[in-house]
């Protein structure tokens, strides 16, 4: 494992996707332990979907990791969701439940699926935002502060469901929004950057060479390049930005 502490983000590079998944699971457990140790308060987490985090969630579901997490102190939200029912194979909540949440002792009322297949998506997004405002404490300004937002990254630099050239990128007031995404021809619901950037910890877990250009842009300081990749707008105001990568995803990253 190479620990490259760039000027701002912590960058953890592992040789393989499997080793990277374990490293990400380690950081997940550390964040929860920090927040819940010694009878501390609740730990508020936002999870992501896609294919990459499957191994991470499988590790967290194993006894090696699961027994180190105070699941009764965790509140689980989702950073984005597809416009499909909860029982659809494409649904992020379904995937995370089958791989992780069905296998750990977390009370059902602490799991908050994102309702992205409603008829009135704008109203559903507002309801989910209100739920977050009710359950996740704010600090300083009135933006709820997640303890950890877990994010993936697409090859073209989308994260959560914040895709290039979509209106949600410019959203500065709403914390959750829904939009039609032309490049995939589907509606999506997603956290916006104001909510993501208020978090104590934001962890990108990214593997695979197809993400290498987007990762290099996100870890670089070329403003023009950064403007092309939405993931580069993830810049926590006072939180820790962490990249957990495998060697393929990091192959174009040159530590300065
Ligand atoms: C989703 C995710 C999304 C994902 C990226 C990367 O709903 O798909 O939240 O943001 O993290 O699309 O997906 P892969 O992990 O499948 O490459």
C-alpha cells in the first residue's frame, strides 16, 4: 500500500482491486469507530451503488469487519439512486442490501432508501432532503454533515448521479435533486455538491484503468481539465477527502 498524502486529499493506492476494497473497508470501520466510540453519537453514512463497491460491501459484511461496527449507531442513506423499483436488479438499495445490509445487525429503521422511481421525482427529492435535515445534524451553517459519503466515479468523471453537462452540477441550494440524464436516457436522484462537500469524510473508492483519466484530473490542479470532470467538484469545505484506488485507476496520477 502506498500512502501519498497529497496537499489536500489522502491517496491510498493498492496493487489490486481486492486490496483496495479491504483498504476502503478499513477506512469505513475507522470512521464509524471514531464517531461511535465510548458511547458516542450516531454515525451518518451515505453509500453509493455501481459495480465497484461490491467487494467493499462484502468485506464489511464479513465477521472480520462487521463485528467492529456499531451497527445500532449507524444511519444509512444513499448518495444516489436509479429510477427503478427497490426490487429491480439495477436498484442501488437492493444491491447494498443483498451484499451488506441483509447480513449485519442494523435496525431496518436506520436504513433510508432513496425513492427515485416516484411519479413526482421533485417532490420525492425534497422529501428525502427533509429526512436528511431531520436526522443528520448540521454544523456551522444549516447543511447536514455526514460522517462519511462514499462515492464511485465514472470514466467520464460523474460521481453519485452528477453527470457532465447536467443541471444538478450547478445546484447550490438543494441538497438532493432529481434530473433526467441524457447520456443514460434515465432519471436519477442524487446528492448535490453542497451536501457532499459538507461531509466530515468523503471517500472515493475507484478501481480500473477506465477511470484513470478522471482520477488523475481529480488529483491534479489543471483547472481546465478539472472543469470537465464533475468528480473534481468534490472538495469538502472542512472534511477529509480520501481516494482509495487500485494501481490501474491510479496509473495516470503523478504525485507532485
Ligand atoms: C451508481 C453509482 C455511480 C457509480 C459510478 C461508477 O448509481 O451507479 O452511485 O455514481 O459510483 O457510476 O460505477 P461503477 O462502480 O459500476 O464503475
